[in-house]
C-alpha cells in the first residue's frame, strides 16, 4: 500500500511566461500560490480633537496572481485554479 505514496511525480505548470515545477505524491494535496500582494490606500478616518485633527489611513491588500490546488491520483494531477 505504501508503494504508490512513495513514488514522487514531478508536475510542470505553465501560466503565460511563468513555469513552475512542483513535486506531487499519490493521494496528497498539492498547492502553489504565485503572485504579489500590494497595499492600496482606500480612505482616511479622521479623528477631530479640540485643537487638532489627525487622519489615519485605511488600506486594503490586493493579491494579483494564481493559486493552484490539486491532488495526484494514479499518476494524474486533478487541479483547480
């Protein structure tokens, strides 16, 4: 029963100019997250005091990239992205 789990398969994924080679094993999950997170300033919250005001920035993080998740069964990688 262990023989299939000990055999490692190399999966090559290409997305545009990007190429990724990842190891996979029978019955185990495989995940790849490739991209870039960037913070964006979306608003200011203003706190008003008696003598001054101090705006504090509100930011959101945006991920731009690809997430690949799959499982190898009988030498075939079943993937969703």
